[in-house]
C-alpha cells in the first residue's frame, strides 16, 4: 500500500512501495501454509507472491497534483511480476525470472482497496514459481495496457469505460457512471516498474535451494494517483517490497495523549528503516489510527523497524513527532504516549508550524518539467549518536508538486529560465519524543529543549516514468531563506521560509 522509500520509491520499490502505473499494485508475497507443494530441484527454491495495500484510501489533502478526495476502488490488471539477479539489468536483458507465470496467460484484475481479509494483511495471491537459487536484486511489476486487444482478464470492472483495464472510482457520493475514471499508464506499463534493492525491505530477495520464500509488495494506492489537468488520472506508484514471515503478526499499538491517556484518532503512524546514508525513510504506507487510537501493520519482513508517529487533532492541537527505535515484528506496543506541543510563550498557538519554499528545475538555460516530492527531516540523539528520520506530514501539506512551463519562476532570485513550484509542509513545531524498544517494552526520553530544527529534502522524478531525474536527483536544505541564511527553525503557529532548492541538469 512511498526509497527514499515513499519518494525514491518513486522510483515503493515495490515498496510500495514507490512505480509506474503498472506498478500501481502492491505485491505481498505471503504463503499462509508455510510451505509449498511444488516439486523443487536441488538448485531451485519456491517464491510465492501476493499483493496488499492499506484497507482504506484517502489521498493527502492539499497536494497540487495528487487526486483530491477518497476512493472506493482502485482496479489494476497485472500481467507479470519479474525478478532479476542483477541490479542493473534493463527490461531487455536476459535472465528475468517470472515470479507468477500464471499471470502471463490469465491476467488478474484486483481492487487494491477491497481484497480478501478486509485489506488488513493479505489481499490477493498472485501466484508462485520455482526460481534458480540466488539473490534477486530488483523486481518489476507489469500491468495490462489500457486498449489491449488480447490476453484480457476474465472479468473487467472498468468495462463501462470501453477497452480500459485500470481504473479508479471516487467515493464522493456520485453515481458510478460519473465516478469511474480510467488510470493512465506510463511507458513502464511495457517495461515494468523497477523495484531496486534500496526499495526492497531487508535487502535482495534471497532464494535458497529447496526452500520457500514469501515476498511482500506493499502498494500505497491513493498516494500513487495523480490528477491530470484534463480531468483524467495517471499512476505514479509508491511501492515497497520485502520478504515476510507468515509467523509474524505484525506491529500494533494504541496512540494516546501523554497527559489524559485518551486515544488520539487519526494519528499518522509510519514504519521506517535507514537507507545507505543512515537516514530513516518510510518503508510502508502510512496508517492513520482508528476511532480507538489503534493501528496495525502486517505482514512484515523479519527485521526491526523504527516507528515514527505524530498527530494533529481536529481542534488544531499538534503533537511532537515520536520515534521508537528497534521495534521487531510480532509486537503489540500497547499505549504509546504522544506529547502535545508547548506554546513558545504565554498565549502562543499550540498549533503546528509551516515550512514554505520554492523548487526550481532547469536544463542548461532552459526550464525543465519534473515532479518533485518534498520531505521534512528531524534529527535526534540516541546513545550519543545523531539519527535523522522522516517526519510524517500533517494534512493540507503540499508535498508533491509538478514543475512545468506553466509554473515560471519569479523574476528575481531563481536561475534564469527555470520553471518553479511552491510547496508547504505542515509539521510539529516541537522537538521529537524518543523511545527505544528493548526487552519487550519502550523506554522514553523527554524531548530535547532548544530550537526546533528541520531539513527539507526534495526528490526529482520524470513525470512520465517516475524515474529519478536531474543531477543530482535529490537535494536538501537546512537553511531559511533569510540573508544571511540561518538554520531552518520552526515555531508553533508560524511560517518559516526555506532556502530555495534548485535542480539542474534535468534532461
């Protein structure tokens, strides 16, 4: 159901988890039986694949290009799931292995929001196959192209739209005939969405002789749906993937107010893992707590995660970001206390802070068209060492923007000829609450005093393929836009302007 897990994922990961239209599906490889009836040779192992996504779908509000509102259904038609032992193999390379060969002759259309078990864990089994032993570095998910004339699914929920096999249905109370929309696929529908090692939780898919392995691909469906100017929708997949254990029930807990111990409804909960730089990235689709403050992630890879939670209530009270390190699967964390923000001075707002800024794109002296995804990062000290993590953004944040010729830059202050777009990140205006999971319990350390400092990071991707674009494709700033620039400090109820982020070499 986010590669940087949810953006470089834009490059999911089947992790989600990040992926072109064809990637629109989140796959989860899970074998509920713990074994396989397939005959295995001494040089092969069995891989089982399934697909999952959060049980509900609400698109982040306030984004400039993500589809507004919520959806009842997201239908995609899957024709192939492939894996390769090389991280650099392209779509035409030899050596691709089909993980669910059954799909080649019998494509499967699935509703990512309404699959078996209420969407809690396992959604739909896609198939299984025997693979040569080895470490498979990348996965590609391929969807049936709209307008395909052969190899069609036996049933098609999009049929009223014509020769369409991937579509979405809004849930805003309108009739089905007006709420159903085609999902446009990018060129990756032909080559498959690449999920590289960095987007596979726990590392490459390891196939061992005579053994079975369950692969989990999580797809954040609604965060992958982009509203286009012509009233249509296109897929910009956010995916992640990972090997899971059917014996692990996941990670669950209840988010409560640290003073009243009352449940917090709608708190945003994320699972995060460090990337190659050590920065925690969101590796599974965020979940909002239910009416009793509870959440649950399942199934999960056999590894430890860092959990990051924050909340903004309907009354406007914001809570510190809370991070819990080293949480293993199969754990119920019980009550997790969130600390409400403290006013900077008497009578000051307890509301969140806002970081605003501009992203520009240029190729030489000519403006460039890109998609840009913005993240807010905070840093904490743990056992004497600094650790940076991704802060879940509050509703109404504008964190995913399109930079095109229709968004020229201001006359002053930006590279000549560049195209621009503005973002707005609504975040806790407080220092994080830090917890460490050990020996079955969580020990918290009070939030640090002093200025509340942030780093803003931007990832640039190709609007057509969702592949990284520009050189470099990721940039960040820890400064404000003042002259001379100072640190990017956030205060409750106030807006801080971040230094401009300028992408160049955007082919």
